[in-house]
């Protein structure tokens, strides 16, 4: 039901992120990697990783504002 719809919306919103933001966000949120690990893999500084993830979250909050109450536990554990 609506659970599926929300999941699709999250997927779509993540898919529309700029690739660099998406990459860092997915590694951190879904693969449980630290900023340091992500930084090493991508060849950037942990500060840049942090910035990209913050930007990704900012965009997701806008794109998913209708679902925000339901998403808080998923996006902001």
C-alpha cells in the first residue's frame, strides 16, 4: 500500500540528487560507511563528504516534504 509508494518516492528523490551527493549519501546511509571511509574511496576530504551528505539531506527534505513525518526515522535515525 502506501508503504510501497513512500519507498518509491524515496528512491525517486535519491535518484534525482546530483551524482556526487547521491554517492556519498548512499554509502553513508545504506552501506553504513564512515565519512572517513567514504572520503578515502572517493578521494575527497571527510569535510567534503559531510558537505555532500548535508546537501543531499537538504534536497531530500524538500523533495519529500509531504512524507517527512513518516520518513524522519528512515532519513534521520
